C-alpha cells in the first residue's frame, strides 16, 4: 500500500502534518513545499510516526525564502521500540534568495528500535554560484537564470506529485 | 538476541556486590577539611573564598554567581534531571590532603578493568581516589622547566588565580557568563581545582598537556574550572580525563571550561570521560575563537549515568574555525546527551561537527546540536554529520539538531543516519574466523575510527580497548 | 580428506531454492560449479559458510563435513577456524577497518602468534603478487574499491589465511583478462602446492581456462543436474544451459 501526502505552505502561517501507518507494508511519500515570498513567519512541521514495523517513509521538503520571509521547517522521524523493519529518509533543502530572509531547519530523529534504517539530511544556503555562472555563460541573464534554478529546485518535489491538478497548479506558478 | 553465539549471562552477583561496595565508599570516612552540611549557603561560598585567600573580586564574583544559581530554573531543553536532589548533594568545598582508603578497598571489577586496559599502577591509585597527589615530581618537574622556559604557564586553577590574578580577571567568566545556565552559575560559585594555561604568542607546545600532570590534583574535580588562553599564533593540545573508569565519591560534576583562541592560534581540547555509573556529568565548555583561530573539541563520553555536554565555539573573528568531534557510548542505565554548538558571528567562518554514538543494553544516546549563522556572517560554512548505531532493540537514539540561518550567503549541510551493525558485515568478518562479539567490536571501532584517529595514540589505544570491553558485555 | 556436502535443502520466504544438493571436494582438487543465474549457486556458497539468512533444513541426510568434522550447525567463525574460506561475490566494505587489522584479528583468533609487522610484510608481498596497489592496503577494507580490486582482496585474504577448502563465488565477474589470470594463478597455486580443495562457482567458462578444474558440476533449479570432466565446461560454452532445464 503506497500513498502520497502533499503539503504546501505559501502564506505566512503554520502547517502541521502528522503521518502515521495503519499496517505493515505501508509506504508513504511526503512532499513538502514552502514558498515564502512575503515578510512573515512560515512554519512547517512534519512528523512521521512509525508505530508499526515494516513501514516505509520518504519525506522531501523544498523551501525558498525571499522578501524578508522567515521559514522554519521541523521534520521528525519517530520509530517506537517494536517497529522493526522500518526504512525512512527525510530530506529538507532550503534556499535563501536574498539577504533579508532567514531559515531554521530542524531535522529530528527519535529511534527506539534497532532493526531499522533511518536517516535525514538538511541543507540551507543560497543559489549555487557555479550553477548561476553556467547558465549565464550560455547567455541567460542573471534574473532569468535564478528563476530557472529556483524552478528546477522546486520541481525536484513538484515533479513527484501524483495528483495532476495540484501538480499543474504548482507548475504554473512563477517563482 | 544473537543467532550466532551462545548467550552470555551477566554475572548478577558481581554487579550487585559492586554497587554495594560502592555505596560503602560513598559514606566512607574520607577526611575532608571542611564538609558542608546539606545544601549550600552564601556564607559557605564566602568562607570558601576566604580560606583560599582569594582576591576580593573573586569572592564577589562567587557570591553573585551563587545568587544567580539560586534564582535560576534548570534549562528547558535538557533531559530529565529530577534524579538530582540539590539539597542532598554534598558540596565538597576543600581539597583533600589524603584519603584513608587503600588500594585493597577498591572494588575488584574496577581493578580488573585497570588491568585489562593496562593503566600504570600510580595512575590507578590516583584514579581510584586512593592518592590525591600524583607522585610525579620527577616527570612534572622537568616538564615545568621546559614549559616555563618558553613562557608557558600550566598550573592548577587556584594557583593560576594566585599567581596571575590580572590575567585570570580579564577572562574568567567572560566566555561563560555567570548567568549562562544554572550549572555554570553553581560552578562559578563553588569552583575548585581545574587547570589554568597560558601560551604566549607564537609558542607551540609540542607535548599534549595532561590534566593529571598538575601537582595537587584535587579530589575528583567535581566543580573544576579550567581557563585556557592561547595567545596569537600559539598552539596547544590539552587532554583531560582518562579512559580508565574514574571512581568518584561525588555524584554531581558541574565543570566549566573557558578557552580563548586568539588570532591565528590553534587549540585542541581532548576529553575522554568514563565516570562511574552513578555520576551526573554536566559540563559547560565554550571557546571564543578570534580571527583565523582554530578550535577543536574532541569529546569522548563513555561513562556516567547522565552526561550533558555541548562543547561550543563562538566564531567571533573572520575565518575562525571550530570543530567538535564527539563520541558517545550509552550502555545500560546510561543517557549520553551530547553534541555541539557552533555560533558564527563573523564572515568566512567554518564549522564542522562529527558525532558518532552507540547505544546498547537499553542505553540512550542523544545528539543535541545548534548551528547558528548570524546576520553578517557572509561566506560561513557549516557541516554536521551525526551517525548512530543502535546495537539492540532495547536501546535508543535521538537526534535533535537546530540550524538557525540568518544570513543568506552561507552554506549549511547536515546529515544523520541511525542503523544497526550490518548483518552482512558481521557475516563477512565471522567468515574470516572472528567470533561474533569480536566482529561486532571491530565494526564498532571502525565506526568510531574517523574520530579516534584525531586522539593521541595512547588514548586512542586505551579507548579502543575500552570499547571492546564494553562490547563484550553486549552479546546476549 | 574432503569437504563433503550432503542433501542441502534451503527455503527462502517459503520457496525452495536448494532442493537437495550433494557434492564433494577433495583436498587439492578444483571443482567447478556452474549454472545459470537463479540456479542457487551463491545460495549454496552462503549456506556452506553458515550465513544466518539461509536456514538449512535439518533432514536426516543433511550434512556438511570438513575432513570428517561435522560443521552443519557451526557458526561462520567456527567454520572458518575449521578451515573453510568463502571468497564473496559482493564483498562488503567495513568502514574504519583496514585489511591488516581484520587479518590480524582472524589469525590471532585461531591462536596463531604473528606480529603486526610480520603480517604487514606478508600482506605487502601478496599484494605485489596480485598486482594490487599498496595504497589499497591502507584504506578501509573494500571501501571505494572497484569490483576487480575487491575480488583480488578476497584472494589476498585467502592466501594469508591458507584454508583447507575454499569456495570462490563468481570471483571472475568484473575482472579483466590480466586480473583473471592473476586470480586464477593464485587459486591454482593454493590447490597444487597447499592442497587446498577449491570449489569455484562461475557461469562463464573463461576462468576455467586458467584455473583448470578436475571436475565440473552443473546446477539447475536447486540441484546438481550433471557431473563431468573439464570437457563439460567447453560443451556448455557451445550449447548454453537450456539442455539442463
């Protein structure tokens, strides 16, 4: 049983997502997007709670912040004692697009079972200079190049969205 | 449980006897010059300062700290310390001149551990609290001569205060302010013992300076205060602790370590902590790093019932670099709550945190970290790697990192993995003839290797053996 | 003096993968075990070495004996001590542990008193014979090694541990001709000079041109389907495995 949860935070505020599992063999993919382009606090909290063994999770979050936005992403993977055979990976990547924006990244783990695989990764930074240079060297202006890079960055998550309506809505936005 | 090996039964009787005889030691007739009644008062603090003949400013500082200690609550984010009854703890306020315990009274299990690790006799006696003085006149004498020829100061903290009051006054509690947290306040009020080190400009101290080389090593260092000042361009490596189990009569250790790394200086501070399993080990360690300075904390946490320690670096000058390499091993009844803090205040500062933890037999290993990159710290880079091994179903591992980024021209990377020892790796080594527990110990040591290789060889060898010892008890 | 394997039956997740395999490898003999993918060759190799994932059914006729010693219930390290070696198809990497440390521990655990320095010299000598770069010896075991380097590392370990019987599981996969020759020579030497019995598992005839088998066994669907001399291997090259299905 495989299913997907999508959470998009595009206005200041808070969104809290809890993922749990009904039975063994369930697989959940969580896709999170934070599009913070206004001043304000954006807080995304995700909890993947493995109370049952042999369940699988994949969490991918991409966030961008500009215009004085402040984003905070907290992602927690929890595996209780008897939930063996769990495999989970959480990844959050946040891009700060200007000097006014800020980010707090908190990837957390609470693991009480040992026959498991759990890992997480988080990065926070600005647009890679190398990527920018590469596009500019192909004749693309800086502003355009940045848009391309940001779109590509967010598409890493958007492209995986299964719901066609949600997907097309997000793809239509200009970042 | 293991499918490979036979079950190894824990020798229940030996464990019980050990804890009984330990209780005995706790209430034993250890002569102290001055033993406080339960609880702590301002008068005791003032008296302590007077007996030590301290300058007035230090007495005032202690009293201010005491006031803060009384007022402050325990910090919100630390693990449950409700097991400590603050009024019941004896605050040993004066150093012992000698104890009435003998080597024979030290529990067998502890003696055996010393044997296995190969700790020299003199060290054993000192570590088990039998001798308060390390009889190292000869070694220490020549060490001091060569150091002082270079202008290096290496004294006990009390001596340091007496001989270099101006220097101490300039830095004492500047890096860890009195009100930083409740435990630091306590330490500032009742501190005793610890090391004072000053390294002059451009002097490189080749030999690692070791805590037990200090003459008059005070009893068990419950409230040790260490201050290290590395002047511009200097280099020094300080090693604290020992991998042999430290048998302590005090159950609360609240130490503070302050380090100043001036421009271009390089300091490494290595701690291998293996306090006996009743100790609450709560330490505040912080380094202030100036331009192009480098600070490296190596933190090995093997013992104690609860250790709470987050060696921190404040990267205050351009291109300052901070590193914390931390190993935590949590066995039965233990909680290692360790990690690091890196605060980037200046541009082009870099930090690295590597944390490797192992939990087994129901132990709990927690990584708690903070990386904060302030506005203005352009070009800052930070990388955090935390790997955890959970060896059995009863144990637990947590990772609580907080990364606060207030500047955009930076890069932060963080990764963490939790796993168990791979069955295929075990099979591979066993197929080459290693019995299961040896194979597991080898894999665990391999897991710790990236950090071990940064520790001076003799300690690394001892630590490896200690890990193997700890592993022996883990099968079954 | 032989490695005797009788009636090995193994089920994986309810499915029978080995359905009663019997074979024998005498001291100093080279026996080739061939079969297409999925025939159960590697499963057999793991079973013989005692990998916990493969549970061998305890039938009356089931037995693995090494020079008369029953090792059917023994753990992998006990089988290693008895003189069995398995060169894995996919050697795992052990971070932070060098080949020297691993071999030192293996030798010492069976009571051999060898100094670290002596072992270092022997390892370097073997590495040179196998045309392996010395740099590989300093790294963590198998970490970042290419497929060929991993296989050579297995042979190096085999030469130092000097087992009585060695199983080479698809040691030829991932090797170029030069490496193949070297590996084959290493194994031949063990068989002829040290009287090591070798069970070489492969599904290409190529290796067998350099490591000449005394007998060839063909495995299919979890059982030995045919046994013959070296000409069986050449025939296989022409006709493929279809006729044994």
